[in-house]
């Protein structure tokens, strides 16, 4: 499952990127103009608390001029260090009621819904802190979710298409590895397409992130739903 999900991410990213490059300039300019007042961000999140590992992705946006127009979503997996008890959580339906700037940091306060074993828990007080447009911490009221994620925030890295391209270029420099990896990746993709009857949508998608969304000039700034 791990390999298939990552492969699907890579292929999806490349396909969507190709589609975006084919968008007419006039349409691209219209989209940029329509969303120029928003701040948004995306990237991976990770945390370790005692015997538990947490990892996944987040995406979000907000309008500084209208906090009701905001959204945040995160889907992530948790598993014990020994590999047992794997399960998934989601953060969604977020609302923001306050944004303040502290030096190079942006602090957003609000509430969100967290999926738990016994069902979703709504209206969980949540604070998102963006540090220097490079990292983010997500702090949720532990008393409402039985301290499930521990007493420390969940941390993440803010990405941009430029950062991802730099990473991809660095990976491609390892030609010996890529000459072996790419055929293996494609073989795995084709095998899964055959198993699913040629329907790519049936492949695992739980780790898809907003990496496939194009950047705006403010793409390194976050936020929220």
C-alpha cells in the first residue's frame, strides 16, 4: 500500500502539472486575479509522541479581509513505533476567528472537527502558528480529544512548487538510482491498473496533498476549513 500510494502521488502530480501548463494565459491570469487576496499553504506534517508516530499532509487558506472565508484540512496516519495499531485521523470543518502577527510569525486561532475512534469531535479549539513562512505547528485542545495526540503540537513544513522542484531536481541527479526506480515505479503502476480493471481512481489516495495545486505569489503563506 505504501509504495502504491506514493507512486500514485507522483503520477498524479506530473499529470496535473502538465494540464496546468496547458491552461491558456488569459484563464491563468483570471484565476490569479480572483484569488490574489488569499493566503494559502500546504505540505507534510509529522510528530512523535512517546510510542506513537504521526505523519500526513495538510492544506489550507484564509482571506485576511474575511476570516469566515477560510479553510483547513489535514489527513494523517498514526501508528505505534513497533508498527502496530495503524489508524487515520482528519482535521476539517475549521473556522478562524482571530489572526495576529508576531514578528515573522502568523498565529491563527479558531476551532476544527477531529475524527476519532468513537466518531468526529467538533468545535475543538485549535491554534495554527506559521513560523517565518517555512514551518507550521497545529495545537488542539487535548481535553476534548482525550489527549490523543499528546501535549505537544503537530509540526509541518510549508512547501512551494519552487521548493518541490528543487527537491525533485536534486533527486534526479542520482541517475543510477533513478534508472532503476522509474521502471520499477511504472511497473507497479501498470500492475495496479490491471488489478483495478484500468480504473486509476480505485488506487489508494489517502495521502494526496495540495501539492498538485498551482502557486500564487503568496503560496508560502498559509491557511484554513
